[in-house]
C-alpha cells in the first residue's frame, strides 16, 4: 500500500559511508531524497555519479563545520553542475557562500533552499517573521524553517508563520515533530522530511517513510471529513483536485488522498481511518464482498465506485451512471434523445447501459467481441450489433480506446452527440471540426460522477 498523495512531498534524508550505499539509497527512495553530504564519507566526484543513478528528485546539503569552506563551496558547485534539483544552504552557517553560488545557480535549473535551524527552541512569532524576512531577502526559491518543539503552541507558531509567507516550509523537531510535519503538508508546505534509514536519522523525532505514511493516514487534525480514492495505478487520478474544489466551494474542512493498493484486502486496514472512498480499477468489483450493503445502481452495474460509512456500516454505490447523465445533460436535454449507441461492453459500458435504461432511451451496443455485447444488451433489454451506419443514433457513448475500429468515421455527422470516456487521447477530437458533431469530453463524466459521490459522502 502506498499513499500517492505523498509522492514528491516526503523527502527521505540519507547519508552514506561509501558510493555504493549512496547509490543504493537514491535508487530506493520513493520519489524525493536529500543527500546529507556533510554526514557522509564521500568524495566530491561522487556527487555527479550519485545523481546519474536516479531519476528521483534530489536535494544536496553540505552543512558547514565538518569540512573547510573551500571544500563546501566545491561540493555545492558540483551539485549544481550535476543537475541536483535543489541545494539547501543554512543561512546562519553557510550564507557567506551565496555570492559565489549565485552565478552558477543563475545558469542552471537548480533551485535554492535557504534554511534556518534552531535546535533549542521555537522562537516567538515575531522573531520567526524576522527570520523568514531575512531568508527571503537572499534570493531563495524556497524557505525552510526547522525548530525544536516543546509544546503544541510551538506547532501553531510554525503553521502561522508558514501560512503568512509564500514558498515557505515550517516544521518541527523533537517529540512533536511528526504532528508538526503532517500539519505543514496539510497547510500547503511543498514537502517535509523523513529518514531513509531510521538508524541514520538526521533530526530529532524523524520517522522513516513508512512510519510517516502510517502517521499521516491516521491523522485527523480537526478535519470534518477524510476521504481517498483507491486504485492501482492511481498517481494519475484527478479526483483530489476535484474534491479540493468541492471542499473550498462548500467551506468544508476535509482531506482527500489517493492510495495505491496492492490487494483489496488492504481496504480492511483503511476502513477505520477514512469516512469514504472513491474506487477505481481494478477494485470496483473486488471491493464488493467487503461492504455491508449495495445501492440498486451498484447491484445492477455490478461495480462500486463510491464506498462510504454510515452507523459503522460500509455501503457501496455507483455514481458513474450519474456522471454520464449529467455530463450529457450539459450539452443536450436528455428527453430529446431517443436512440443511443454504446461502444464497448466492459464496466464503463455497463454504467452507460444503466444510465440509458433509467431514462428509457432505446440503445444499441457494439463491441469487438459480439457475444459480450449481446450478453450486456440482453441484460438491459437492449440491442447488440456487429456493425451499423449510425443513421438513427443521436447519442454515442464511447468506452474503449479504439472506437473507430467499430464504427466508420464517414458516418459521423452534425446530429451526433458523442460522450467519450477516453481522455485525454480522444480519437474523436481531431474529427470534431470537420464533422461538426458535439463532443462531450470524458473529463465532464469524471467531474459529475465525483460531484455525485461528494453529495453522498457529505449527506
């Protein structure tokens, strides 16, 4: 199980005794790492080799104190030359290197993190503002403030400071570090830090990636609702963006994450931590045995895309058909549609069939394998065909990547309304201008099924 909402947002700090172990680390971090060169036993020439061995984003850090100033400068310049995405400079200890680094930075894509560390306390809010102002005045791309926490009020001071300044990350060290770092992320911090190897932690209170992920998923922090989308793969999901929009529009304090499952059995761990889930491939059918009750749409379609908790019971619903109806309704009044063609006979086609049945629209189904089209059509008292000329179908709902293998391009005309579930690579898009049909993007289907799910989650 992996919470893909944390991709690129949890930086795994590491140091190494030799080049081999450094390469092992950069190849095994999840997505973002920090090479603590100052804590390592490496040569300057190793810096480039390490970066060449990974496609992951890397931060290069070499705190002053261990090495001579000339060595630190050489190391940072090598990191910039080697295309590290960031270098981290502690302004108090290494700020004097900046004038000699700026020219190299200006000629590269490497970004500058200017940081402040206080290993004794968290300063007052006024002092934090002054520190951040000083850091901001030194041409930084990103500001990082890390302080030792003694009480909850210290976390509040850091969050307030982060929220008051752009491109700023404020996080804590010590026993309250994890709570502080989670809240930093939830309040818009670009990323936070964890240990690649827990036995080689680089700050007090640091967890490793898996420990932080577990804590993050367990954290409620005053949220009214905690949701996620389950699937595999799931990195591409646009659902978090949509739900953020819904939360903001309705002034609801909620979180929405994307979780990549290895096995549907992992749902049993998550059901106690979240209020609801959107469910996508390949788990829409396999989740059903783990739910207590199903809606009529979920039963008929045979798939669940929305699972939610009520009175300690888990219910399964399917809003895909509502996504279809509402996205079509944006373009044409459904009562004017008398005939429909569904291309495909899989899960999305079943949702489309249910949608058309609910509106009494005469529907024909076409699929590469005729027997599958016939089976689906018989179930909904529709028609199946192996070929047709699109003379009577006003609405076409496509659910497969290669629809033009089954229908003829020359048969498309202005009278057609086409809802294409395949995006962003719709085969109909290049044809729209010439054929003058109305194309309903699959993104609208996604939006409306998500909006319907949001209504279920919050009702």
